[in-house]
C-alpha cells in the first residue's frame, strides 16, 4: 500500500485492474515480485488526487482482500514529534493514537454486516515487521522498529499546541492515514505493517512553518531506499 511519495512500484508482468467493491471501484496494479504475486495499491488513488480524509479506505482494503492478499506492507509519510526520530529515518509503527474525526471506521456497521470489536493490542503485524527488519539488515539500511503514530484528520497540518498535546500522550510520529487503514485490514484478517518515512519535524518543533513541498522533497530522497526495502522484504 503506497502512501504519498510511493505512487508507483515496479512489478514483473504488471497491469492495472478494476476491482468492484461495495465501496466503489478501485484500480490497483497486479504483478509479480520474486516468487510472489503482488498487488500494488496507491492509497490516494492512481493520480494521487485524494486527500487523507477522503481516501476510500474501505474500498482499498476490501479490494486487497478480494484479490487474496494476506499481508500488507504500507508506507506512511510522517512528521516527528520525538527527539528520537529524525528527518530521513524509516521507522516501523507499533502503536497508534486515533485523532481522526469524520471517516468510516469499520466494515461492521451493524444490521446484516453485524458488529465486530476487533482486538488492537498489537495494531501492526509483528511477523511482517520482523521480515522488514531482516530485509533492512540485508541492505545495510537503518530501520527502527517501534513508534507510536498519532493519526490526525488533516488535510491541514497540526497546530503546535496539538503537537505538544500529542507529545504528552506519548506519540512519536504524526500522519494522516494509518487509521482506519490498519483497523480495516485487521477486520478482514490481513497482517498489516507500516513503514513510517520521516519527512519533517512536526509543527512548532521545526523553526519554520510546514509546507507540503518540503514533505514531498524529503520523500523523494527516501523513495529509493523504501522501494529497495520493500523489494527485499518480498524476496526474503
Ligand atoms: N503531520 C501530519 N501528517 C504528516 C506530517 C505532519 O507533520 N508529515 C507528513 N505527514
């Protein structure tokens, strides 16, 4: 699942397909990587036009399940709230705080769909994370394992007061997409891990206002490492 900055991924025999879901049509790419059949989904759509609060999270995750996906490696652009995490780092998420406000949260809306209270003791898949860490060692890349992600609604960046509150609550990284994506994957029984790509210091920590261009520029520099990391993860 490619986030901002990871809109394309090279696969063998790749082609774009249309998948009908109860939440609309989504158009992932399918192909092969090493010995695996792989689906590449651009979270924000193929033309990257959809902002975080309007992403079709349910359609995307439903389509992956429909295609037989069992394990998801996602990427997420993040700002750092913590002195332990610096610009240009790759960090595997291990907990989240949910500060979203207006998104569908679940596939289980009651009635015919029933009700499900899914367990979130370990929100991100530790076995997939372990393979990513092995891939990183293989490549000589530093990838930290474990950080608490706070998910904001966006699309605006946070205020410095919000960032101070999130620090008090124990958040390390801030982004706008991991919730409900990680939750929906869990609801459909898929093992979901996410690689945080630190693109900026969070608002009020940086000595200048945040801007999307800075985030995109820093993502560009991380792009190749992440592509290699994902490739090696699937080759191991
Ligand atoms: N805040 C929210 N989302 C983000 C940030 C940020 O600072 N950087 C990248 N995605």
